[in-house]
């Protein structure tokens, strides 16, 4: 045997040893996951229109790294991870379609890496089913190509928990530990507080088992990913405690809030349910949400009977801690908040589904498979219906912002310029203006600064019809643009309205 062939054989044996027994029995297990990731990417491009304009939060994140738009106010709860994620495209291109395509491809790669990190812990069919379940949720398809953090927290959670469990099965390998570091760092990079909630069980299990290297990996990943957020807390907010307090205030005061019903209302396609009023969606739309924990518990029962409890218990516990703050500690809801929990629940749920279609014998197996197939088909129909409705509604609202921007340009409000008032951040982005607020969650200026700015560049304020304009704008000329009353300051240097 040549030296080259011997080296390749040795490398292959090392790979099988590190990947675990399941991976060695299925040397091509990564291929179905790669196909799934490709289909997920194409589905995003087909179902979530690449030309869908940027939403409010996307504008805040993206504007931090663009050269063609002023940066929007960056509030305390946010983290810079998404801004850095989109920087390779947004820093030089204003094309929304290009950004959507970039994020769709990136999210497909993320899906592949997330479930690939579980190879050797569950059969390939379970991992592919879990990935398909998570990828076909309307909230996953809708937010995959968007500049938002929650999908990436979910990817990081899967990588971190998968690495944690693989290290337990192969303590001599360094690869799983690096997966723990990478996963926790990605979560903290995107949303540090979410990362802590997911990591707490990992720290607890590591302490209980006295696994010092795992403790170091988890804490090191959190520190690496959250370092920028901590530094910014001291430079912009006065410290970590002050930033957390300000974040709590902006989110309505974190504490004991039962938001389960709010999350249910948001399942009908409401991107942000604040205030969360109105009727509940049709029971057909929310049914899967109640079945999900039941299947997860069944997955745990199956794991206990098969004497592989840890592999199912750890993601279940991490999913629970990831969901707790958004179900019981916040006074509003957004469906994307629970994406990390859905991702972690996907694997035990998939394990339970395969048990349901393989455990029964004889004709009961045929019956079980038929019922599961019908349930899955119905679930996919519901998810697709909600997705189409959500895309249509968001497309209309973002077109309204673009139309308002066009009318503002017609009135002479062109960059450089400043917008204040209702929805100033998104309308300002589409107009190419800076945005300002003298109160509220996005407070970043004063009345004196706004008046002084109006002496130099075009300034306008937006109010809803019937709303009370700010005192400084009451004498400005009024124009009706769509659902806004727009007051435009006198043109700088002319003493007349722009």
C-alpha cells in the first residue's frame, strides 16, 4: 500500500471514529441533509419573494453597515450579529433581491450544518425528518432569507447541543467541543440573552458530570460571541446591568407575563403581536402547536425504553429553557421568538414520528402510517397557507412605505433629510433619510436638534390621520400621503415649506 493510500485510509478511519457508530454505518448520511438544505433554499426563493422589501427590524440591522442609507437607532435589546452577517452584501449593494438570495443560500448552509452536527446520535432518517419538519414551518421559511437573528440562534443551538452530546459519546475527539464553542458563540453573537437561556442546561449537565472541558467550551463560546455586546454595553449604555435594564424597559418590563395566548394569536401570521389583541386563529392553524409537545414527550418515552435517554432529554430541556422567557416573561409575542425551541424539539418529534410508523405490527402499521401521512399533509398545507398569507400582507405594508417615500421625494424631502414621528424608521430608510424620535423606545434626539436640523436639510414628521403632531411641526405645511399626515418643514434658507 502506498503512503498516500495509507494516509487516506487512516483519515477515513479517524472520521468514522469521531462521527460515531451511526455515521460509520451510513457513510453517505450527509447527502440527504445536503439535498434537504438545497430544497429549503429553493423553497425560500420561490415562496418568500426575493423582492420583498426590508421590514422594520431588518432596516435597523442592515442600515448599520450600509453606505447608501443612514444608520437607524440601535436600541439596547439588539446585538450586532445580524449586521455583520449581512455586511458582505449590504455594505456595497442596495439590492433587496441580492440580499434575500444571499441569506437564503446562507440559511440553507446553516440548516445542513445544524443537523449534520447530530450525525451518529440518531439515524439519518430521523435527522432528515427533523430537518424537514423545522424547514417547512412557515416561520422558518419566512425568516430564513430575512436579516433577523432568531433563525441563527436556532442553528447555533442545534450545533451546540449536538456537539455537547457527541462529546459525551466520544470524549477523546476535539471536534464536538469545537462545535459547542461555535454553536454557543453563534447564539451569543445574534442574541446573547437567548444564548444564555439555551446554554444553562448544558452548563448544568457539565457541572453535574464534572466535565471541565465542556464547561470551558460553553463559557468560551458565550464569551467570544457576546464580547461585542458587553463592550457596547459599557461604551453606549453605562454597563451590562444598565443595558439589561434598558432592554427590559423597551420590551415592556420583563417579569411574570403569561404570553402563551399571545404566541397562539401570532401563529396566524402576525410578525409582531404587540399589543396582542383580537381573536385566536382557527383551531386548524394552532393544532400543531399543541401536538408538538406531546410528540416530544413520546420521543422521550421511546428514548428511555431504548436506553438512550440523554440524547433526547438534553435537547428537550434546552428547548424548554429557550421557550420559557417568551412564554412567561414577556408581555407580547412574535412567532420567530420560539424558533430555537422548535429546532431543538424537531429531533425528538421526528424520532416519535418514526416510532409511530414502525412500532405497530400487521395491519395496525398500515393504519398508523396512513394517519401519520394524512396528519403531515394537513400540517404542510396549513404551514404553506399561513406563509402565503404572511408574505402577501408584509409585501403590501412594505410597498406602502416605498410609495410614501416616493411622495416625500416629490415634496422635496430627499437625502440628506430627517424624518420623525410615526414609522419614521422604516419610511426614513426607504426615503434615504435619517430618523429621529424625542421619546419612546427609539429616542435619539431632542426638539432643539430637530429644529436646528430643519435649518440645514429637509425635515418632515409623520402622524396618523387624527393624530396630534409635535409642537415644533404644527405650523408646517400638511400633506396627506396614504395613511399618513405628513408635515414638511420650510425649505432650508427660504422660509417656505419644502
